[in-house]
């Protein structure tokens, strides 16, 4: 399976899609704003990433307003399912590998995997 979870309005996602050539590689693309992540999809991501916390974005603007902050896997899962901005993005799945977020190292690894 080749799948990308992204936000169409995110310039960083657009840059990574362009840099990696994902759009030309027959990935299934899901804009998480217009097509919500299902519990099954999130659970699959968690199984590959190791935790819901690894999928959770602490740079989301809404995170700053959370009080109390999430501290359990159950809370991270609930928040990601309720609000798309809490998913660290983009998330690419290639077979049994997952690439979460936009760190330079992650994007470089994704580029290698996409080729």
C-alpha cells in the first residue's frame, strides 16, 4: 500500500509532495480536512509508528489552548480523531513503513523510499 495523509492547504505538505514526487508515484492521497481519518486508519498508523503520541502534533495552534495537555495514548487518539490539526503531517505509508512529519531527516528517508 502507498498512502499519503496530508492537508491540501498546508504549504509544507505541498513542498514535500513536490520534492518526493509522491503525486507521480500512484499514492492514494487523502486530504485529512475534507476526508476525516477513520479510527481504523489511525489505529493502522499507530501500529506502524508505535504510539499515538508519535503521530500527535504539538505545534498545532489548537495544542497551545489545550488545558490539560494530553498525557495518555487514549487522549492522543481521541484528540487526533476529533481534530485533524492534531495529526503530525504529512503521514506517508509505504508497505510496512511509515514516515511521520516534516523533519528534514524524515523527508530525506521518504524520498529514498519513494524512488
